[in-house]
C-alpha cells in the first residue's frame, strides 16, 4: 500500500490515528500526503492516557508529514475541546453549523424500576432499535433477555461490543442496516461513524460517561429525518456502576499505595524483577487492604501510573509480563503521573455530568442532544 501511494496508484487512504502514529515515517517517505481529514476530532481534546492517546499525538504525525492541510470535523466540541483541537492540529479557521434536529423526541424514564419489561415492550413494536449499555457482559445479557421475552423477534436481535472480531462486528452492522436485525444491544463501540438512517428508537439503558457520549449515542436515531425517540432508562444505581468502572481505570490513592506495598513485598522475596498476572496482584492487594477495589484493569492502570513515575519498569505485554521495581526511586507525588492526573480529572468531570444528567428536566436534556456541542468562543 505504501508503494502504491508513493507511485501514485492510490489517492485516498483510510486509516486510524494509531496506525498513522506508528507508520508516519512510511507515509512521509511516500511524499504525496497533502491533505489530512480527522473525523470525530473531539477525541483530540478528550484523549486520555489509555484512552486513544494517539489522537493527542496527531500533531507529531502531521509534522513528520510536512505540515499538510488539515480538516477536522466533529459534532461535539466544547470551548476547551475546540481549543485543544486547534492547538494540536494547527487549525486556523473554524466553521460552525448550529443545525437543530427537530425530529428527535425524548421519553424520560429515569425513575423506571422495570427496565427490562419496558425494553421488551418497546422491542415488540418491531421498529428498529439500539440499546446502549456500559459493558460487554450487559450487551449479551440484555440481548438474551429480549430473545426470551420477545420470541417472535429472537432471530432479529443481536448484541455488539468491542470483544467481537472485526468481521463479526461488520456482519452485525450490515445485518442491522439491511433490516435482517431489528434490535441491537451495544456498548459505545457501536456509536461514532454509525450512520444507519431508519433507527426509530435509541435506549440509554445505562448512564453515559460524558455529555459527548450522551450526544453521540442519542444522535444515532432518526438520521433519515423521520421522528425518532430517545428513551432514558438510567438512574442513580447506574451512576454507581460508572464510578466503579472509572475507578478501575483511575485507582484512588489508597488502592495504589496497597498495590505498591504488594509489589515491594514481592520484590523483597523474589528480587527486583518478577513475573505475575494482574489478577494475582489484585488478589494480593485485596488481602493487604480491606475494601481494596482493584481488579485486573485497576492493577494495569496502577502499574501504568508507577511507570509514569519511574517506580517500575516492565517488559512484554499481556497478563504475564516482567515487572522490575526501580531501586532507590525518589519520593514522588502521584499528581506527577499524567495517567493519574487525567484519571482524577475524568472522575471529576463525570461527577459534574452525573449531577446534571440525573437532575436536569427532560426539555433541557433534549436541547442538549438534538443539536451539536459547539464552542462559544472562536
């Protein structure tokens, strides 16, 4: 492909920020990249350590490409995000489109107690439906529930999440687009870039993590201009689920201290370098600190924080990899870790979003997702 680009056989390349980051040199060697389009550009301003950080590094890739003309597009850019996009991508001019989608309606069921029964009744109508949940496990569970409660549509109900292979995800999306599948239960993996025109219902079964995700999910409905309804089924209980998920990505100070004590103890017995799984480390942390909330993901995030701080080095990838504690490491502040600081910031931002999305009147919520999030200062 790179040779074809160099020789003029290719004019357009579709790629990801991650691929561009790792292969910017090869693109540059082709000598023909003059125009770069960054879709879903809000990720440039929302990138966090461990959350598609390649978006935040696009500026480096553009520099290696020789400074091509850049077009960045998004429907969800606040003042802060827009400023970051401009700084990273070198954007000089901003064009705003304040179009309001007046075909979206809201069904406010935030206090609903029988969520599954409501969802089954909705699916039984036979109209095209997307249900958004916060975990892969929930996508499978709810799809099975719908197949059981609405047997006539069992064969037209599917789940979609990032754990499926690319070929299976494409097959599910194609079947949904063609009408072979009528109801799909999905994580946020089925969101950005999905442009299926005749979705009549979007259900937010769980609480989104941010206003941007809220807009992206709700915006999947009614893209053909016909009326579509956004059903809000999330509540306070779901907010606690989100906080648990976020805490595994950004462990608190006490849990990190427990993890470091465990690592130090292992190093004292086995030497500075050792192999151990995240699951084993999580079990040991729970043994040394009552109430420790670290799971496999939390341990992975914690080790990442320690790497940021120069306390730990590592070799290899996956569950088993070799960790080495750095001898005589200086005392450091957790806030010196970019990963930790961004995790704390993400938790604070979710707290603000949570308060708003659970308490705001339905009309205010509708006004948020039936129009783009635009910067006010440009």
